C-alpha cells in the first residue's frame, strides 16, 4: 500500500494522541516514502542511513507537527534538511581529504584548483553554491538541479547567474 496525504495525516494525529500502533504504521509508511524520495537524490548505499536519520528527526519533531496542515510537505522539509546535512558531511570529508592530499603534494595544480574552487564556493550563499556545483561542475540540467534543491527552475537560473557574477568579481579582486 502506498499511503496518501490523508492517511499520513490521520496516522500522525493518532500517533500524537498516543496510539502506538498508528505511530508504528506511520513510521513504516514514512520509511517507504523516504526511500522513494531519496532514491533519486543519493547513492543507494547511503539511503538506509539517511532514512534512519530522518525518521529519528521525525520522532524528535513529532510534537511540532500541526494537525491542521498537510503532513507530506512537513515530512519532505525534514527529509530535505537531513539530505543537506548529509551533503555537508560528505563535502567536509572530501574537503579534508583534498587538504590532506594538497599538503602531501603542494605542486599538484589540479588539487590547488579544487581547493581554490571549494574556497570560492564557500564564500557564496549556500543556495547559489549548491546550484553552481550541480549544474556547472557536476553537469546536471537546470531541471535536475531544480528537482534536487527544491528551487524553481527560474530561481536556479537566477542563483547561478548571481553566483557566477559574484565569483567573477571575487576572482578579479584577488
């Protein structure tokens, strides 16, 4: 069974009321939904951990759910925040590795360029850096970047334009 919005809302309202059976059903349905949600965003080997982290966040935040509002956007927001946190962890880990490799061979121009690019992207607002990285570095389309970030296609374009303009001015001043 694929739960719909009304089923999720009903289960959450009952779970907030103390119904343990409904809470268990809610978590099961949320797990299925999150697996589909993350299935298009991350490496399949990382889905289990991210789903579990998101379910833990849902558990911690369950009292903040407003029963008069839709459930799925609330769950999607929690999922998106957990996904961004996981990307940050990966980025930090890769950044640390890049730094270690650069220290090992400071003459490596490719490594120096990566560190410089990472440093420059770090100076941009997060949403601009994210879409520039997705579209201009990883080669995703505007549509794909829009789907991954939750930004509209026009906002992705605006963020890329503004971010590249800002990067250009930073490079010129340095």
